[in-house]
């Protein structure tokens, strides 16, 4: 059984490593993954040997808290609210810490800096007042940051020390020594020993303890804010789900919470409203903005019988639909769950950090104790040795190691989700950066997946429109796959149809019918020849079409050929660019198709694919992937996620294209919501960017600790006179964690292949404008503004709800008045254009 738990009390990677170790050794546990960033744990265990209560008790025995994770992905905003509360609490602790730390620092360091101080604190006979005032100023800082001491000593007692233990031991040592100094000063004043009074008055470390706690709290606050930004993508997805829905009841329309919508309910959606659940339209039509789910900015026209997806924005029509998927079964809920699971999973590269974290804190404590003893044995003062020990404890930062991987993965998977690229696991994300060969399915991946008319060639003295009219009238009753393409072409050109009578279909050959008393036939070359129609003059043209991967359809009236219409499954506009980009990245591209060799070669020539394997049955695609793997290649398979399921499962990375369905999610490692091969290129680039970011984070975290600990231990003191003040050690410790998180946040600057291509190809021909907009209050508002601006030709817009701005990139000259009118028509006000 797979079960998710919420874990409380973890503050660093040593905590998560200890929890993982404690649960991993329980009988019946197959695997355990602890995510420090999300404060969650995923356990796979045998219910016969273990219960969830036993797992919770094991976590508690390790010194932490645990509870079963509450499912309900669309309701999952609660953890976000909890995180916001924690940030606010941290902010309060930070303010209190600095309010008392600043005067404490001024008082303790003022005599060294020649700052003005009252006589009350400077005279030797008032040393006790001087030191005791520092103690009083230190107490509120200790009290407000008591969590470090509670957690730190609790985990130390449980023999699983963490970062809090280092802070608690270091600051406690400074405070205890300070209290000891107060007693020594009191003793000296009572016995007239002013030398002792002066010595201990100058050697108290209350300001060090206070500074350590204040700076660590500052670092934790900045870290909490930064970590909050790493999960912005999930929060945005959650915000897309409307809280209520209008349903049809026997008593009329009724507004209910979205959780109460049942399968089969008739849901009503009015203009400007978001679709609450997934379903099928029963009445009405509209254009729907599905950009939040697919990344595609152009609204999609929907009518009776079409599927609608929850979180889509109804632009202008009124329609009713029958609810098919509700709650956690909706596409949005599955996407949120997928992003959360990917964020919570661990990449193989994280194992190094985990191994180090398990032994990190005990080793640091040992180093601190050893350094303290060694400096005492070398004849240095107790105060000097204690300062060294405290510096070692507070500069060591297991946090930076623990945050290196999960922050990058969370930002990376979130960035992918924003652009319709859903990564199922961190392992898939890591493997994708090592892809050597990408295998592409042809139909629906490289091509559109639906035949389209490519050529209409009328015979001499035959009108083109008339040929199309006759052809569509004949094909209207046909069930041949190419018939739909001919009919669609006629509809596009607004050609009215004749009524065909005495329709006869000859399977695999062609059709016959009468129109206005005349006999017509249509089909392949052999069918017309058998019907006594001369086609020799057209054979060369037909052959050329076949060589280009097209299927020619011959049409005749009585015994006379009236023309040819060719249809083909056309290549997508971006396929050639995608293949070119993959080759530039050093990835070998192979197209696998069930089509004949001639069609496959035509597409190969058209888009420049290096290798093509034709006439492969769907069940044999898996074998082709296996062959490449046996040759030592890391293989990605891109397909539709249904026919290609075995090959997707076999590949090192399975990429399902153009489907956010449960079938695609099950069969693939990465799901591309847009049916565009260029997104596969973006997925690989995103993987490379994330892994590069993780390596940078791990490198700096390891280098920081490798250099910081020896410096704090005084290794360089004898040779160079370098000694680290514990206060600077605490500042450096805080900074290291913040730097790791900020480095991960750089991934938010990652550009998709579309953005990259646009910037490169447009060059100096584009310009940017920033619109300051009033009236936007939620993600639906920003969605409307973005859709309104993107509907303008030559405009690419991105709206920032927090800043109340829209950044507009123009590829052609568009006046400010047009931009303002577009936003105004959407119901909002442009205050300024920069």
C-alpha cells in the first residue's frame, strides 16, 4: 500500500534522513521517501505487517510529529495556508529578535567601537549592571526562538541531532557561560577583586547567542519566503478551480460547492465563468480558454458532444454540460497531484546529499568538541576554545545540502506545469537530461493525426469549386477516412452540396453514385480503370503525389475523368523545427511508423529526420525501443500514450504528447498537454536546466561546509591568524541556505522553446510594453486580461497578478489605444503604459 503522511518538526536534511532511516527499518516497509521541502513522507508498505498508526508512532519515537495526509487535491490549499502562517510566525520572531538584538549589540560592542554609552554601563564598579542588562536583553530573543531549543535538545536526546541541535548547543553554551560570568562578577565585586570583574565583564557572549538566534531566524524567514515561491505553480493551479458550481435541479438552477457536484449532474456555465468539473456539452456552444491546463493561449471552440475540462474559462457562450469526472478524478486534480508527487519525489542525484546528511550533525558536534579540547590543551583560554567550538556548531549547514535538490525539482516541475509539461517524477526529470536517442511515433506526434486535403486538381475545362462540390457530395455518405477530409475542405470553402442517390461503396476501392441524373465514381486508380475510365495522362501527377506521402483520389463523371483530389496526414508546423533542435542538442532522432516505406521517406525528407523505421505494428514499437537500449542508448519515446503504451513503458523516458488524460498519465513519465513536438524539446531542455541547477546547489553547499568548518575550527589560526567570530558563522550559515534557494528560483527564468524561438527569430523586430492594470483580483481576472491581449494579432502577453501588470511583447506596430481598448473591453482599467 502507498500512503502519504504529513511530518512536522523537520528543519534540515539531517531530520529528513533520520525519519527516513527510522521508517525504513520497520518490518513490512518496501520504500520510504521524505520530502523536507513539502514536510511530507511517502511510504510503501505491506498492510499485513504494518499499520499507518505504527508508522506515525515510529516517526514520533524519532522525535517528530506525523499524521495521515488528507487527500483532496483541489482542496489542497490548506498546506499553503499553513506555510503562510509559519512565515508570519517567523516574521514575528524575526522582528522581536532584532528589536532586542540591536540594543544588545550596541551595548556589548559600544566600548570597543567608541560609541557613546551612559556612565551607568561604562564604570568598572557597574560591571554587574552592564552584564546583567545584556542578559535581560538576550532573554526575549531566547524566549521567542524557544523552538530551536525544544527541537534541538529533543532530537539530541533521541540520538538524532539536527541543525536545531547545533544552534541550541552553540547558543546555550554562550548563555550558560554568560550566566557563569555574572556570578564571577558578583563574586569579584563582593570581594574587591576588580581584575576578575574586568576579565569576565569583557568575556560574556550574550550578544553572540542573541546574534546567532537572530541571524538564523532571518535566514529561516528569507528561506521560508523563497521556498513559498518554489511552490507558486501548484498554488496557481489550485486557484484555478472554482469554489462553486451552478447545477440544474427540478427546482431550477442552484449554486452548490464544487465538492457537491456529482457524476451525471447537469452543470450550467455562463460567460466569464470557469468550468468547475470535467464533462460533455449537452446544450449550447462557446469558445473556451484552456491555456491554464494546456499552455495554448488561443481559445478552443466547443459545441454539443465536445469534452470540457475543469478550470477552463468560458469566454462568451452559455452552455450546459453533463459532469463526467468530479473531485480528484478531474484533469486539473490529476495534474495538481502529478506536480505534487513529482515535487515530493527524489532524484537519484539526491542520494549523495542524503548519505552526507545522515552523519553530518554528529560529525560536526564531534569536530566542535574536539576543537574545543585541542585548543584548551594547546594552552589557549577557556573563552577562546569555547568561541571556536560555538563557531564550528553554528557555521555548519546541513540545510543547504538538504535544500539543494528538492528546491530545484519543485521549481522545475512547477515551471513545466505552467507550460503544460507534466513531469511524473524527479527520476524521469534526471533521466531526461541524459537522452541520447528520441523515438517518435508518426501519427499525431510528427503529423496532425487527421487527413487534410492538400491538392485539388481539376481536369481541363472543369471548375475547381465544382470538382470540390461533386467530390464532397459523393464522399458525404462514405465512411472512408479520407472522406472526412474532403467534406471538411468543402465546408471551409463554403461549398454547398448536391444530393447523391443510389450510393454504392466498394470496400478498399471506391464509391459510385448518381447526382442530378448523371453517374459519378470516385476512388483509387485501379477502381477507375476497371470502370473503363482513362487515367493514363494523370498517372505521373498521381505518382508524384504518392512520393510526397499523399493519397490521390480520382473523380469521374460518366466515363470522363474530372480531376484528382489529394489528401494526407500533414506534418505539424513545428515538427521540422523540433527535429532540428533535437539534432543540435546531440540527440539522435528516429521515427517509427506503421505506414509504408514511401510515405515514411516523404515525411523524412520533409522534416529532416535522420532515421525512419516503416511498416512497424504498434505492438512491435516496444521491440524497436528495446533494440536501441540494448545498443547502449538512453532512449525517450514520444507517442500518444494509448497505442504506444508498451513502447512508452519500455523507454527510459516515456513522453505522452497532446493528452492530459489518465491513460497518458499512467503510461508515460512526462505528459505534454500541447500536441506539439516542440514541447518535447522544451522538456529535455528543462531537465538539463534543473540537473545543472542541482549540481550547482550541491557543489556550493559542499564547498561551503568543506571550507567553513575548518575555518571555524581554527585550522588557519596558527598560520594566518584567521579566527571566525561565531556571529559571522551564524550569518554565513543563514546565507548559504538562502543562496541555495535563490539559485533554484533562477529556474523561474527558464524560457520555453516558443519563447526562445520568438526572441531569436524576431530579433530587433519586437518590443515590450508593461501595462499597469486595475481591477484584477484573482487568477480568473488575470486569465481574462491575458486572453484579451493575446487575441490581438502580433501580441504575446503575460500577466502578473501580484504586481497587477501585463508584459506585452509586440511583433508588429500596435498602438497603445488598441491595447487599452482590449483590456477595457475585458472589464479592467489600464492606469499606465511603460
